[in-house]
């Protein structure tokens, strides 16, 4: 039976997958995500812009099935730190994910939950990033246009924002001499 098979249209301008659910994160939803808290509060006092949206098709079919989401992350910075997603681990830690860059210029910050090792990988149009299990992941827009990407992950992966919400990633990506640089959060 091919009941669950679908061919969907991606609207990269609107950031929508036909039939998907749409959710938005505004600046005010990202308290604690940016390193420079003073600059964050200053920016929030000026307005509460959209930072990113995700259009998601989630499957309820369970083991073996896949879900996917189309993300659109706006360009911009808080202080020297580029706009970013909250970032998460999968609740089912073994769950891996594949990201495909569709538009714009971005990076993915990966952090191994067990060793703490970080990796910064390019996620621009036509690039793929494989996120292994047990790895916190965050998307970062280092360009001047919206970064558009598709993430495909096991339907039963689940999203755990708790650990990152409490301690954040060890490293931050900031602009230095007009280029992105990976820096230790504790040594900024
Ligand atoms: C799904 C996934 C992406 C993110 C999206 C938004 O597992 O990794 O679809 O959900 O990039 O980021 P978060 O979920 O961290 O707010
Ligand atoms: Mn994920």
C-alpha cells in the first residue's frame, strides 16, 4: 500500500510545504539563545521581528517513517552573533537528520552531546549536512538573504529543547573581520 506516499510542492518564497503546519519564532521567543543579552534586550525593545519559520509535515505512522520541515531563517545579527535557530537534540537520541540547503548562505553548528565536540559545517544552496544521533544542531544565517533549507528526520525523533535551553551550545558563531568565526562562549 502506498497510502502515505505524497508528492508535495515547496514554496521557497513563502517557506511552505503544501499541507504542512506552519510555525514561527520571533525575536522574543529566543531569549537566552544569543550570547550578548544586553544587545538582545536592546533589539527586542525596538521590535519583535520574525527570525525563522518552519513548515512541517509530520508523520504519525511511527517506526521507519520520516517527517520533514522547510525552514526559513532571516538574515541579521544580535551584536556580532548571526541570527540562529534555538537548536535542539532529538528526544530519541539515536535519531539522525539530513539537512539540504536550498537558498542563501548558512552554517550548521553541531555539538556532540557526550564529548562536547563541536563542528561547523556549511549549509548553503545545494549543500547537504548529515546530523548524526546524539548531536545538538543549530542553523545559522551568515548571508544577507533568507536561508532556506529542508530537514528530513525519523518520524519518532521528537524534539528536546531543554538541554540546550539550559546551557546553550558551547560555541558561538560571530562576525570577525567580516567573516564568521567559531568562538568559545566562555571566552567572548
Ligand atoms: C527538525 C529540525 C529542523 C528544525 C528547524 C528549527 O528536527 O531539526 O526542522 O526544527 O531548523 O529549529 P529549532 O527546532 O531548533 O527551533
Ligand atoms: Mn532536528
